[in-house]
C-alpha cells in the first residue's frame, strides 16, 4: 500500500520498464505488443512485491477485492458500470481532442495498435491492460493513498497516475476521466474485478471500432466516422445515459466505501 513517494517511484519504474522492454523486444525482433507491455509492468510490480514482503507494519491491510454491491446484484452492477464508461468515452472525447495529435505520435500509435496481429493486440489491451493497470492504479496506488489522505485525494491521484501511464495528451485526458470513474467505483463497491470488467469493456470497444473503421487514423473520433446529425444525437444520448447510470450507481451501491471505512477507520 504505497504512499506518495513510493507511488511516484512506481510510475517512474513503469516508464523505465517501458523503454527497456521496447529495446529488449525490438532487439529480439519479436514485435509483440503483449510481451512489451508485460515487461513494462514488471518493474513496478516487483518493487511492490519486494516492499510488501519486507514490511512489518502493525496495521491490518485493506483487501484489494472485497466486493459489496449494495442493492444491485454483481452482474447488474457491473453491467451498469460498463454502460456508464461507454457513455463517458463519448462525452469526454471532445475535450481529449482539443490538442491535435502530432504526426509522429499518430504513426507511433498506429504501429503500436496495428491490427496486423489482432490476437496479440487483444491480449495486450483487453486482458493484460485491465488486469495490470487496475491492480497498479486502484489496487496499489489508490488503496495505499486511502491511508494517507481523503478518499477524494486517493481517487484524484490514482486517476492522474492512470492518465500519466498513457503518455500522451489525448489518451491521458480520457484515461484521467475514466480513472475518476473507476476510482469512485472501486471506493463504492470495493471490487477490483468490477474495475477490470469496465476497463475490459472500454478497451475492447476501441478494438471493435478499429476493426469496423480500419482506415481511420489513430486519433479518429466518433465525429470523424459518422454524419454530424448522428454524432450530435449520439452525444446527447450519451450524456443522458451517463447521468442515469451514475445516478443508479450512487443510489444503489453501498454508501461511502464501507469496506475501506471498516478497515481503515476513515
């Protein structure tokens, strides 16, 4: 359960691991997105394991996964969360595209997320990313910072870390917004599995869109691939759906992150 300093070190280790993994995989000539991503995540997780293994702190730990969905069944709660995050993606998209993506970054993104090897890309983005990033950002960072400050502070910082991991403005803004939602979901439900399911839904939808529109550039938006009238209608519907789903979750989930509060006395 890292504090502020160790959180910063975990982020730095991820970026150092990304550079090292890219060089290593490139030298081998493998060209595997999933292997590169997995190697990038190894340094922060190894440090977290080493610190946890050597710590002798006389406090009870906050469980990474202690689900409680209030008046909702688990499947219903996760389904509502997944619908909310799809709507959130549409709502946040205009903000994320205020700063145009550079040509070099666009080419890099298209190379990294090329559909030439769809299974490898699916493993990296739909399986490894939801598991690893949720364990890191929610399971480690947010859970640790719950002991250092308020729940809001923990959610904000974990969302900022989530945005930083994406290393570019467009994805970073969207990831920050998603991170706020995922942090709130984690606080209210205590379920890291729910966060992973929501993350999986978002990333898999992005791959589906890439298959449906193979000629679209890496920074293509919904506005780029559909008529203006349809996009305006989609945006209005998405705002309404997002408001409704968040309202349902707010009303039906347990109040105030009870699993964190019971253990953490906050």
